């Protein structure tokens, strides 16, 4: 385990946490959502940290990862979602046609970001469409549970699906830099220590 892999994992857990917050409450940490969405479009970033706009971009994810690893305030729904996304990413990696369709959809959405702004309803709607047309067709499907009243609202569902797309982006990154699911079990304590170090550094850099 190393810092880069922990950052990619934090990106994955952050996006899963955002999806869960949205499903439960209809709102989420907007700053974290902004960083997670931006990661979808940073395909050729020079480093893992740069994918999220710096380590501070995944502070929520680092906190979530530490909670899951240390089993303090652990949210099993987030853990299940993150593990399912890892398995979904493995399915995607064997589907070259679907992978190409996904990449095209992201490139097209990038044009809408430039036109409407990243946080616009149009961009959330388009990202949700991209997710539904590609990743939703694969097994295993990511099941999001929460408040039925929230999950009946189209704009909330679009934000949830956009967050799941960001989760898959981090899962792709995690595997590209040598991350494997068994490492989470075998190097649990080391992963937690690295995450704590990164979170402390990011907090100090941001003045508290």
C-alpha cells in the first residue's frame, strides 16, 4: 500500500459517501462533490492527487475510508457500494465497446461543462445518462438505498448517478496504479495510517 493507492481509494469512498448522503438527505458535501465530479474529466492528470485537484479534494473520502477501516462510525452501505463499484469496474474492463462508449460520453459532457458549468443541471443530467447507458447495463449493479422520498426526485437520482460515475473513475485509477481488493484486507492498518497522515497534511495545508 502507498499514498497514491490510498488517495484513489479515498476518491472511491468519497464518491460512495456522496451518493449515500444524497440518497438519505437529498443533499451532500458540495465541495467534495465538486472535486469528485472534476475527477471524471481529468483523464491525463500528472499525478493521482492532481486528479482530485490536490489531496484536500478528497478530505471527505479520507475521513470515510478511516471510518470504514477502523470500524468507528462505519457505514456498511458505503462499504458495500465501494466494493460493488470495484467489481463493476472489473466487469467494465472486459467490455471494450462499452468502455469506448463511456469515454465518448465523458468527452461530450466535457463540452457541456465548458458551456454551462460543472455544477449545472444539464451536466448532472448528461452524466446520469452516460452512467445509465453504460455502467447500469453491467453486473453487478450498484444498489443505492436511502430515503424513498429523495430517490423519487429526478434531480437527486441524477446527482447519485453522477457520484457513482465518479466512484468508477476512482476504481479505474485504483486498479491502474496496482490497487487490488485483497490489499484492503491485508494492509488495512497501513492503509488507515497512510490515510490519517494524508488527512492531517491536507487539513494543515487548508488552515484547519
